[in-house]
C-alpha cells in the first residue's frame, strides 16, 4: 500500500485550521489510516479526524471503512471540502468535547 495522494485544496484547508488556532498532523503518509489530517486544540483534549475532499469528490473504499470505524467507536470524523467548512468543523469539534 502506498501513501495517499493529497487533494489540491489540502494545504489551504490545513492553513485554515492553523489560522483558527488548531495544530494539524498530516496523516497522508500513514497508509493504514483512511484520513488526511488529525487536528488538535492544544493544550486541551479537543481533536478530530479530517478527510479533505476537493469539491464533490467521493470517499474511497478505505476512507469509507475508516469513517464507518470512527462512527462505530464514536470518534470525531469530518469531511472538509473547502476552507468555508473549517470554522464549522472547529465549532462542531469544540461542542462535541464540551458535552
């Protein structure tokens, strides 16, 4: 298995998370993880898995398995298609961890 190919909007979405105060860990080199980023709000416990898609791109079979696994384990998983999604995802992650 080889590393995932990054979507064309990967860097701009990653920069948008950083500008919102999040730390980003690029997961595309991890062949066994069906996700592009792990974002964390340090020093707190807030974190989430982020799948980056360019426009209306569909999830691959590996990404679908990862998403299903996250759902089964109640792990935070989100799909970012543009920088406009980033503030919404950030709020959702913070809300999730505040409950």
